[in-house]
C-alpha cells in the first residue's frame, strides 16, 4: 500500500510540475507584458489551482481555467479526441440569427432542424454561460462556436470530459427538444467518439456558386497559395463575362489561417489604397511594432476587378485571420458586413506558439502578438459590427456545401 501511495505522490508531483511549466509560459503572454493583466492575479489563480491537481483530468481542468484567464482565443490547451474517448455524437449548429441551438442531423425519431432547448433541465443559455468559464474567449460568440465545433474534448460541450464538468459523472443525459410546437425529451447515452467532429478538410478550402446576378465565394480557410490566387482570377473573369453585379465573400465557416489572403483579395477591388492591421510582437519580452495601421498601402490593383457591390458574410465561427479579413474590408469601406457576430474581438492577441507539457504531453498555445484594427475609433468593439444592409441580401448560405462545376 505504501508503494502505491508513493507512486501516486510521484505522479501528482509530475502533473503539478506540468502545471508550473504552463504557468511559466503564460507569464510571457502579451497581456502581462502590456500591463492589461496583472501578473499577481495570474499567480494567485495558479496557486489556488495547484492543490486541486491529483489526476490527468484535474490537470486539464486547472490548465483550461488558467489559460481562460487571458480572455484570448489563441491562448488555450488542446486535448484532441481519440477513438477510446466518449461523447454524445450530436452534430449541432446555431440558427441563422445565432440565437437557437439546432440539431444538425436526425437522431432516432428526433428530426434534423429540431431546436435543442436544454440538457438535464439546464437551458442552452445556461450551458453557454457555464462553458464560457471553461473556453478561453474574447466574446461570447467564440464560446458558442467552440462549444459545438472545436474538435477538442475540453471545449466540445458534449464530450464526456465537459459533461462531467457540467453535470458530474453520469452515463446518459436527458435532452429537451422542440419540433414546431411539440416538446420532446430523449435520454441519450455516452458513446465512443466516431470522428463526427473535426476541422474542415483543407484540400477543399474554397468553392463558389452563382445566384442570379451574384457571385458567392465560400472561403472556408485562409490558405494563401497558387490555388487561391488562381481562384480569385477565375472568379473576377467570371464576374465580367457573366455581367454579375454583386459579390459575396463568405467567411461564415472560416476559423483562420494566413492573413496573406487579404492583400491578394483586395487586388481585385477597385480601390487605390487601404490600411492594414497594426501588429506588435512581444515574443522577445519587449514590444516590437511590425506594422502600423497609420500606413497607407498602395493597392496593386488587377486589370479585372470584382463587382463594386461587395459583401462579406461572417458568423461566430469567423475567427483569427478570417475575422481580420472581414474587419479590414469593413474598416476600409470596401465591403458591407452581413451574417451574425464574429467569434473574437476585432482587436485581439494572436500569432501563438505551440508548446507541450513534458509529462502529460498536453498541448497548449500562447499568443505572442497583439493586433489592432485599421479604424482606431472602434478599438473598444466587442465584435465586428453587422451592417443593416444585410436585409438586402436574403441568402441561405448556411446550407450551401456543393462545388459548382463549370
């Protein structure tokens, strides 16, 4: 027995060592270096959580809360699913207005499109509030995105890990649904993870379609390569050949990637100049300005441009460089914004470095830079403003997945 106790003590010490490793890395976060967050507050949180660590799950819980301290969607830990893990495999999505949680695929006698109203008597609104304590975020819209679409156990609200956090240990859960005017309940057991939740396949990161006189360009990841550049040229030529009068850049499912896609896209807009985001790098421990939002950039305009009537669609899934893309277009007056609020503030931390805890091998990220939007008058905005003109564009873009083949 004493041997077992000694082994347990060694394991606990090792896990707490991992937690300290994370804590030391987080002290270099730009928010600490900028004076936005107090180092002493981080230290108190670290000390209060250290004694709670006695297992792998408790380490994940403590590490999740420690990273959430920064209110930064790029600073987080990542616990991927494996085929040995359990969850409730219900694909979910938010309604077009972002208010209701919808069942994405039929489950037994519950049809796709049914509204999920609660679990075990806890409403969806309460679940979002509880997950906000667990998911590092800049605004509540990012919580809503990650709790249903991020393929990590510590953020997906229907993983066994998250359900234990929400309800303590159980084997099955009672879901409340509403189908038209009918209220239904269904007990659903935990099941082995089957891969239903994953990031999009980047091999098919874009597609397009033409509706009436409108080009719709679905960009599901910010990937800057020859394929992307060729796609923009193709779409610009199609707009001219078919005399299309409006263009929609759909970033509603885009979680980010390379910000180099922005300048390339603007080359196809009929504008002489524009302003970029301002980037300050704190990776050395000191502030180093990389770019200034005061700089006016001359546009290397192409000979063929997109229609002047330009829209950009966003949602709670629009994050990181995709959000930067949309904000840059909006702040420069190049596009009107439609859809729902973006996941993440227009001004935010980013460019994270990836690390791994030495014993548990838990992966984590820490931001190294801070980004400011081109229009400094809107620095305090919680999300990107949606233009009222979206009412002029009655599109159901959430249901479009097919690639239009010429």
